[in-house]
C-alpha cells in the first residue's frame, strides 16, 4: 500500500495527491507537518532527513522531493498518459516541471502566498510582493504561448508537466494580486478546475492558514 506523509494544505503534498488522484491509486495519507508536526521524530528523520513533506513509502521504497515522486508514480502507473510516451515528450514534461520550480515557485509560493496569507499586513514587503506578481505574470506569458492550440501543456491529455505547473495555479489565481490577461493560461486553468483530482487535492481552501492581521 502506498503511504503519503504530508498535510493537505502543502502545495508540494498537493502535487503528489493530485497525481495519486489522477491515477486512482489506493493509498493512505498521514497528516504531517504544519499544525500536525511529526517531522522532528527519529522515525520521520529516517524517511526524509530533510524533515519536509511530502514523503512516500511504496511497499518499502521511500522517496522524497515532490517532483521526483510525481514522476515515479506516473512512470509506474501512468505510462503513455501522465508519463508521456517517448523520450522527447518525457523530456519536455521534465522541462516544464523544472521551469515551474525555478521560474514560478519562489514568486508564487514564497513571496505571494507566504507574504499575503502568512504575514500580517503591517509586516509585509509590499514592493517584493508587487515585483513577484509582475514577474510571475510575465513568466506565465511563456506558458501561455506553449498552450496556444493545446488543451494541456504537451497536447490533448494532462501529463506531469501540468501537475508541476498547475499545482501552483490555484493559489496564483485566487490570491488578491494583479494578473495579466492570459487567455490560454486561463482556459487551461479552467480545464484543471474541472478535473475531480484537482478539485479534491489542489483546490484546498487556505483561509484557515491566514495569520491574524493578514
Ligand atoms: N522541494 C521539496 C520541498 C518540500 C517542502 O518545502 N515542504 C514543506 C511544505 S510545502 C514542508 O515540509 N514544510 C514544513 C512543514 O510543513 O511543517 C519538495 O518539492 O518536496
């Protein structure tokens, strides 16, 4: 049985759970991290010495790093589907996953999400928040061009590329920030929100995470 450690409010856990949902995998999710704690135990340290979620244990095979987990589960259970058919398509999916982590993640999660939801208004770095929103919009224009004429990032079906990028889009699209009009990104995000696995695992209300004064 696949075990997944991680609270459902963690965007990195959400990537893994969205994958689990798309693949319909039997699993057990164990709340850990955030208010649940549990990352400082010796047992958890043996699972992930970084003391971060997500971590999986798949019949004794332990793996951390959300994108590695997403790729592994897709490779084992979603060949030709979530894991695209062919080396070049898989390399392109990797490219977009890495792009999401290096070009979007920091601005959307660290600066915008933590800055607006986990930081009281009085303590906010407004200039950094404005710059991150502008940069994220400019970078998403690159994805907008890729999505022209495509339902999902690589074509007609979702792949791990959509999981890497799309997992950030619920927060990006619902935070109180200015966003440029990007028609292809908006249609793609709309398509994601119609998928049950995305609704169940990514569209998790984060208002309870708001600190007083935020
Ligand atoms: N690069 C790692 C980052 C993992 C990470 O930063 N996890 C955060 C949650 S998103 C965490 O465990 N924070 C401590 C906590 O939740 O208590 C991945 O993609 O899995």
